C-alpha cells in the first residue's frame, strides 16, 4: 500500500533551495521507504540503514511511521 501525498499545485515544479535541484520526483530515500514500508522487517531495516548514515539516529533508535515528500513521522522512546 504505497501512498504518497500529492501536491495541489502539481503543475508547478518544486526545487530544493540549497542544491537547486528538482524535488517533484521521488528521491532515492523516498523510493527506498516505499519498498520497505510493506513489512515490519522492511521498516526496521530502513530505520537501521538511516541510523548508519546519520550516526545520531542510532542513539535514539527511531521508528519510522510515515515518510512522504516534505513530511517525516518518527516515533522514539521517551528518555532522559
């Protein structure tokens, strides 16, 4: 059940302000999430892969709930 939020202004191209690249298409991270979200093991593997790329994430052990263009929902344990 791959679900991606659609932009109301889809005819207007969007660009990343820093790299000046087109962001209307799904990037590699979003495509990986679309494949991984189908199973609980896929979601776990996606979280571990992100944690290896950004070491801070390994300390908070994120649980990705939803990932869409311009939206990321993550759950984590409440800790000190």
